[in-house]
C-alpha cells in the first residue's frame, strides 16, 4: 500500500511511457547540474572582494529564473503536453466568426423581445479549438491614410445587395475596381451640423467643446473618418451583423469601432464619457421602453454635450416619416423632463444640448428619478436604467469649461513610464524583427514599425500611458484602451483624455470581428488573469482571432507567464521571441508575429 505522499505524487505524474520518464530525469539532471555548477564556480573562483554584490545578485536572480523555466517544462511534461501539437484551421464558415452572438442559442435560452440579438457569452457552447483563417481573397490593408478611403473588398463580408443599397448618407460606397471599395466624403454633412451648433464657425467643432464623439450605428464610418481628419476622436458602435457589418468596415478603414447596441444593456462605457452622441438614420426608435434609450444617451453625455439625430427628410412623405413625426413629439416632451435644450429642429436634423446644471433634473416636475449613489460603480453590460446618473460625480464638468490638461499624478507617472518604455521597446524590437518586415502596398520608404501599424489594442491599459506616448511621438495610430473589469477602473480618466476605450472581461471574447487589429499589447495581463478561472489558451486564441495576418503581439510580464505564453504561441503558429530588457527586474517581453496562413 502506497503512502499518502506517493499517492499524491502518482496522481500528479500518473502512468507515463518510458520515453517520458527518461525526459523527466534528463531535465532534472540538467537543472541540478546548472545549479551546482553555478554554485561551485561562484565558490571556487569568486571572492567577496573580487566580485561585486550586484553581480552575485544578478546571477542568483537568473538561476532562480532558470529553475522556474525548468519547473514549468517539468510541469508541462508531467501533464502529458510535452509535445505540443499545432492546432488545426477552422472551417470556411468561421472566417468572420464573432462569439457570443448566436441568435438561435439565445432564443433557446429564453431571450426574447430583442434580447436574443444581444451579447450572451453565457450560452455559448464550447467548441473544438481551432485557428480562424482569413478569406481566400484577403490582402494586407493599404497604408494609412490611403487605407482610410479605400479597402480591399475581399477583406470584409458584404453582399452584392448590400453594396447596391448603400446609398444612404452614412453608407456611401463606390467600386473603384473589381477588388477595391472606396468611401465618399461627408464633409458637407459635417459642416451642416457644425453650423447648427456654432453658427459662423462650421469648421470648428472644438469651439463648441466637442473633442470626442460616439457614433451610433455609424454606417460605414464616413462621419467618423472626417472627424479623425480634424483630429477629433470618433468611436463607432453598432450591432453585430453577419454581413455588411458597420463595425467591420470601420475597423478595416483604420477607425475606432466596437460591437454594441441599444436593446437591453448599457454600453461598456462609464458615465459622462462623450461630448457628442451622433445618430444618422441609425434605426433606433428612441421613444420606446419609456425613454430608456435616451436616458442611456444622457448617461454617456458630458454636461453641455450634444445629441444629434438625423432622419429621413419630409419630402419622402412615407409611413417612415409619419413615425418620425410622432417620435419627435414624444422626444420633445421627454427631453424637456431630462433638461435637454433643443438647439435645432429641422426636417432632417435635430440637435439637443444636455444641461450644464447638475440640479436641473431634481428641480423639475415629472422628471426622471435620480439614480442612487454608487449606481455607476461599474458599467459593464448592466441592464438599461430608468434613472438619471452622474449628477453627483466629480467629473460633472461642462465641456465648454473643461481644461485640456490632465491633473492626475497617477496618469503623469504612467505617461513618464511609457515615454521611456516605448523607446526601449522599439530599440529592442526594431533590429530583431520589424526591419525585416515586407513592404505593404504603397510603401515607398517604410520606417518600421509604424508604417505597418494603425489599429492598436492595449489589453491592460492602466492609465492609457501607451496611447499618450504614441501621440507624443506623433505616430499615425489609434489605441483601443481596454480596462479589465476586475482591475482598477481607470477608464473614466482614459476617456477624459479623448482616447478610445472600453471595459472588458478577458475571460470572455472581445466584441469585434476577426482580423481587426494590427498590434496587441498587454503589460501584466497574464499575471492579472492567473488568479481567475479562465484559460490562457482561450485568451491566446482570442488574440489570434482579432489580430490581422502579419500583425504583432507584444506581451510584458513575469518570466513564468511569458514562458507559458511562448509555448502556447507555438501551437497557433506564431513566430515568438522572448527578450530580456536587461533592467534588473524579472519582467520579460514576448514578441510574436502572426503568419499569413491561407491554406
């Protein structure tokens, strides 16, 4: 009968083939020789007077790291994963797969009244792990800013009927060639709105205090593309669509976008986030659900912010216009009760301005109730609320009175860190990898790595320091700053800097389409997730899903987490390198490139 200690050992190691036992013994002997050899050489050839204390500490740290790596490899062997096999490719039907949006499964789970179209990861079935392949005609996107106005048609899923019906204001397309799609400008539409808000200054949104815009059901992102050209941040948010996706086309153009819709849940942004919410023929019936859609817009708007609603013109004289008329009557009454001031009421465009006074709603009769204190502690797919929030927040600052400078000490320290870190990153990475990258179409004299990067995601954004460092270097990138839901909620500070950002639980898939980011960065995310019951392999596969072919992954974490990620990266065919930044810490960089696999 075995002792309890032997039983425990046997349960961990289990029955293994003779070859596995030889491998285990061989690695154990190598680790023991490395430790004893280093100790012997230290005692035999070094003395306290001839060897500095710092060098002895550094050697000790590296021995400790090597033991950690050896332990990790032993653990992998004992679990039967010593020979990691590459994962296979998914079928063609998953080329544009977005998890958590399965209407059939949602209906079977009991969701109805529109909620079946919402995001429901809890009903997602576990499927066999595989690598999502690009479409047969996929090509690397064109270089910014040319790629903002022209994309490869084979990179997105859009039907012929959708292309032919793309004549609305925000969905204007033009076929340049058989394999390219061009997008028309909406400059005149922008000038019209700007003139309604600030008469005589139609080219100056910023004069009205507008620096960031949430574009609901953004069409194909043309309004946001024009705002980006004016150095304004516009984030597109639209519902999941199997074909002709507004979010997919916006991201393909290099514009910030994320999947989300107004059905039953709040959007993944904190209160008081945007200077303007824009809805051009977005298809939302705003007077439904007792005005809760408008209350959600009020939650997202900063004091003094604008809600712009553009609908079909009177000349249509259709049932749609009649519905629009009754909706505007309902909106007039409801907006008065939440202290919105009408600025313009035209045949096509209506504009309201949110009050600058926090006590306005509480002083009105028949007004919507105020939310209880602490209601907005976390805004991550919470049910839509019927109460007004944000009135007691320290961030209740009218957009016209707001300072453009950050006063938070934590942010300034984080920015200083990333200023130096960004330089260190590229000094390490450029000679090793980026300079060997092939040119993209249209590149004359590429300057790596920024010539091939436009869409960047910081998966653990902290205070948005990486985003700020990119801007200070004047690099033509935008960053989706993701704050994990169980980390400190720094998203309000990030968004107040006119950066794009969302809350997200990395134990679940991110709400975007495949192949939508050029670079993924995460500092400390693997360690952060180690205490949660989510799979690191699932995370790596999710990163592969949203990363473009030839895209880059840069992970910074402790040695154990980096080595584990490196082994998993080999299973999905990433080219991976571990880099020691030589800064005296146990942090390591894992730099990976996703190959262009089409077979």
